[in-house]
C-alpha cells in the first residue's frame, strides 16, 4: 500500500465519522438582483472604462454591422472559426467581400507566422458576460482556439445581450461548472494592458490592443 493509500485509509477510519463540507454562505458573491438592463449598463460601463469598445447591433442584421466595422478599422485579414453559428454567419456575410478569411481551426505550427504577423483581427463567439466585473467569458474549442482571442491585434467578440449574468459565481452555478469544468475558460475584461514598462500603462503589448464587443439584441436597441 502506498503512502497516499495509507493516508486516505486513515481518513476513512476517522473515529469521529467521515469528513463533511462545512456550511458556506455564498451571499457575498451572488444575489445582486440586477435587472437585464442593469447588467447591460454595468457591463458596458466597466469594459469601456478600460478601453473596450461596445457596439450595439440587432440580432437580425448584426453581420451587416460587422462588415462596416471591418471596413472602418481597415481589417483585411480576419481569423475565425467555421462551425460555430457566429463564425458561419460571419463567413456567409463576408463571402465575396474584400476580406481574407483565415481558418482558425488549424494546428498552430502550420500557421504560426501568419497568425502572429499577418492577421489583422480575430472574431470569436462568447458564452456570456459578467456584469459585476465587466468581463466576457469564453470557452475555447478546436473551432475557436484560445489564441484566436489572444494573438491578433484586434479581438472582435460577439455577445448576446441576454447572456450577461450578475457575478462570476452565478456563471459557475448556472452553467454547472462543478459537474464539468472547462479545461481553459477565458475571462476578458478589456484589451491587453501592462504597466511593466517604466510604470506607464500600455495597451497591446502582450495581446490585442483593441477589444470590440458586438452586443446583439433580439430587438432594436434604443
């Protein structure tokens, strides 16, 4: 029997019974009670305070807004997935447009130089957002790998307005992370920034210098 097995066996044979989890009060990290409008307002206020950009779009024609955004920012080479509905709709809208669409589901070794040096922007879906901290949360997949949101100089994220939750705890509870933790969830609260250089805050040194969030509304946003 190994040392580990010995320790576990002693724990099982405790004279005062098995170990149980203590009672916990999670009220400090949940129970905000914000309305959907409150969550949206707070999310936008916080993420724009750190140089994030929010663009409100209608669900029905969000890809038309995407086309205009790419033109306005001079984006000619866009990396994106293929399977997720966000990527599929974007590809259909950009078909025939003057934008090269780069497949993101390739092995990084096959397009490392292209991704780091020749890609203008990356487009991703999001799982939702957190109102309390002004953060997006992403769950990378082979179709939309982690580097898609971390390497290109501009990250364009598509967020449904009704998927914003109050706190990080609410996200974990609502989406059952205890039963299936994501291997690599990402929390994004603005473009890349660092203050390591002469104690001066700089953007885009270690990742995207711009973060644009397309917030999709089921109805026209006023």
